[in-house]
């Protein structure tokens, strides 16, 4: 005869399992905290990179489970701001084991130059212009035609979810960004994460924090797309289509999109790349 287990016994079993899980979690958490303390004592210089990286990856789990803000995470892991975004890219790879390490966004953005070829002519960087044209192809919405005088402002507005340009003036970047942050504070909230460019240098702007990404625009855009996963931030609505497109065609983390425009453009790019034997 099968022995029946009373509800009380079942409840006790669940309680024991829960306590065991909490004990394991407690040990794991405090082992991570020790690594955090050792990491904070390391200077983010190139000779320390090989030492920093394993400890950083061993600590990352601790930051995600506590749902910290970007500023809190960077206070604990300041090395994510070092090496021109390389640490963010490595963290993304660790979080996504299926990530295509051979992905080349430069190739994808170059192909983007061939579509919507009348868009963003005022953008001098080819890769940024290619990415913006991909965004335009994915987001064909009814923006009314404006005069040539207003055209640049319209395109700047369309580009803003991805990148903004700060005019080259004698004023320091720190002062200009302080003003930029102040304007957004007055509006009640920070804008979604995006890339900031000044005199050919690119930065990742996230919740008032600035991460230098060097002079490579592709590196900066790549860091932007990967930062959403690394910092646990939702992808802004205006970037969802291009982000999903890159996840499929570049990172190979997704194989299907529910969005028709993303599916069509993905199919077009995939067919073209197969002919050229790129992908």
C-alpha cells in the first residue's frame, strides 16, 4: 500500500528545501562580496586587465540579483567603465554563451548604406550613417516632409535615440554634459541610454553616467546594444527593432522576430551575405 504524505509533512519538506537553498545562496553571495572588495582595490590599467577580468566575471552575478541601478553597479564595478567598453562586451559574452563571437557590425552597417540612401546625408561617419539608415528602413513612420531648412533638425531628432552630437566648442565636455544632465533632470527623468559624440570621440550615456568608448563608432554602438543586457535595462522603444535586427543578423542570439519589418530586412541581408559568402 502506498504511504500517504500528510500536508504538514509536505510543508516541512518544502521549508527544509527552501532553507537549504537560502543557505547555498548566502554562501554564494558572501563569496562574491569578498571578490568585490578585492576588485575595488585594483586600478583599471592595461597591465591589470588579465587579473581584473576573471574576478569581475565572478562578481557579476551578485549585481544582477540585487537589481541595482547603473550608478550603483558602476560604483561596485568601476572597471566596466575602463578599456573603452571592452569590459562591457566581455560581460555580455559571458551572459550569452550562444553569442556569435565572429559578429561584425561594421559589415552590417556598411550594407545599411545601400538602403534608404537619401537619409542622414549630414552624418559624416559611414557606419553611424549605415546604422541610422537601417533604423529608418525598420521604422518607416509618417513623418511629414519639411522644408530643406528644417530637414537637418528632423534627422537629428530621428537619430537621437541612437546618438546625439555635441557641438565642438571651447567648453569642456564635462561642462557640456553637466548642462545636458541638468536639462534632463528638469524634465523629471534621464533619457534612455544612447551614444554621445564630441569631436570624433564616442561615449555611452546611461542614467547620467558616461562611459568612454574611444574613437570607433562601431565599438560605441556595439557597447550600447550590449549594455542593455549587462546593466539589466530594457531596450528603449525607439531602438527595439534595430536592436532585435542586430541580435538576429549579427549576434545570432535570436532566429525569429514577430515584427514584419525586422523579418523582411533580415531576410534581405541574409540573402545578400550568402551570395558574398560573408555570414
